[in-house]
C-alpha cells in the first residue's frame, strides 16, 4: 500500500499506469475504481482504443482534487485505487480480532473468500431452533472487501441445517462501516453483541414464511430478481436453486436464493449478495 502523488501518474491506457516512470498493470478492480474516481463510465472507456483511453484518463486526472491517491498493490500490479482518506482493513485483521473475542480454535464457520471479497458466517449451535421440523441455527455474518467492493458489514445469519443454506438477515442493528477509521475493529465487540441480540426476532418470520402461499413462485422470483438488480448468472443460479427444492410458499422462494448462494461458480461477493437478498425477502414478512 502506498500514497502516490497524482503528478507522478501517467496512464498508457486503461490496463497500465506509470508511477514516476515505472509501469504497473492495473487489475480490473483498479480499472473500475480509477474510472469511478474520475467519473468516466468504465464500460465506455473499455471499448475505446487505447490512445483514447489514455487521453481520457490523463485529462480527467488533471481535474483530481487530491494531491495524492491511495494505491493498493498485489506484487507489481495495482489492485485498487482510493482517496487518501481510505484506511484499509485487511481480512487477516478482521479474523485476528474475531479470534481475540473468542471466535477461534474449534469454532466452525462458513467461509467464501477470493481476491476481492470475504464472506464469513459463524453459526451458534447452542441457539438452534425448529420451524415446522426444519432445524435452523442462528449466528453472525461478517463481510469485508480489501478493495472497496463492500464496507465491513456485520449482520445476523441463519443456517438451515437440512441443506446448509445460509441467510443473512436484515436486522435493526445491522452494522456497516466505510474504511475510513481504525476504530472499526475496536467497536466489534459491542456491535457483535447488539446484532446477536436481534436473532430471536427472526424466528417468527421463518414460521410465517412457511405459511405464506405464493400462487406463481417463478413469476415472483423474476420480480424479486429485477427488484434487487441481480446479474444474469445470479438469476440463473436462483432458478436452479428453486428447482432443487420447489414449493408453493414464500419460504421456498427464500430458499431458492440461499440455495443459489452455494453454487461454486459464483464469486464470494455474489454468494453474499444472494444470501442478503434472501434475508431482505424474509424481512418483508409481517
């Protein structure tokens, strides 16, 4: 990680920048983040010839308000680009802090991790409850992105033991922090306790979802897919998830999203998004 002077930057094209004369390839996230920072549409710029890419990037770079930008590196490649206020929280820091709080050693977790996103769920088997014979274990979900795809998020989590589908609930005290303060990790104990205190409020929603009949489940799923702006392959995963365990209730629709999140071809961020959509649909239950 390093603060780089804007005057030392020269873009050769979208995929490579020179820093004080030395060339560095930009990973896709870095390309997207610099385009976002300079207010250049990424999809437009990606289709431009390289000389036009360079002209756009270098011109709008002269309009940058900050004298420096924060660069995250992965070896000799630029991983992401942020403003100087960005204070990164590494995944390892989050895991080490959780271990200090007692979530280590023999604790079993569900984890999806790639170069861009961490989704970590910690079920609490001591609080397992039954809904119409279905065993559900509550717990905590923690999401983090070292490259800015997400803030550090802490939410309630529910694991359906029958199929190990996970759902990330929308609770009153769901916490999200932008990466601009090192106090994030210091506040973890109180936030974890507050989110855990909301777990019991979700039990009735599961029961009601099983009693809520849906006449056209697939039509309803397509509607939710549009509402939550899911990408094509996320939508396809949801349809596969529904056909794995079809049914006529809202619970079966929710289960389609949490089942879809298990497909291995999805990224960690997509997995988290689908689990969160399932939680948002559950939150609609009255």
